[in-house]
């Protein structure tokens, strides 16, 4: 999930896999979700939304590779770093353990 902000300041969480379009008008950004017949308006600029989507997708693609490596004796620090970055994109606090 990625954390975005509604026009009223409330937090909205979106599954990046379901976002099919991001468009920007004068002072608004619209996020279109698959299988839903409407757009959601968010405060973040379209470029920031797209950046968050791309970061999420890249991190979630890397995670299983580094996890498998760590399970085979590799560096668990990389797995934790990727995990923390995914958690950060969702607007949540990473576990301090």
C-alpha cells in the first residue's frame, strides 16, 4: 500500500497494483483504480504519486530475491532495509527490532 492524502487532509491508502492511471488538473491529482468507476482526488502531485508507485513496485520485486539470498546465508540487513522502505511508503513506522 502507499499512503496518499485526500483533499480534506485525511489519509488514504492505495494498492499500487490496482492504480491504472494518475492524472493531474490545475490543482488536483486524480488516481484511477482498476474495477472502480471513479477517480480519487489526492493532494500529492502526479509525479510524486507515480514515484511512490514505481518505488513500491521496484521494492516488492527486489524483496523476494534478497530474502532468498538472506535465507541462504546472505545479508539480512538488505532485507530489513527494503522492508523498512516498503513500510515507509505506506506511511507506517518501521519496526525498531
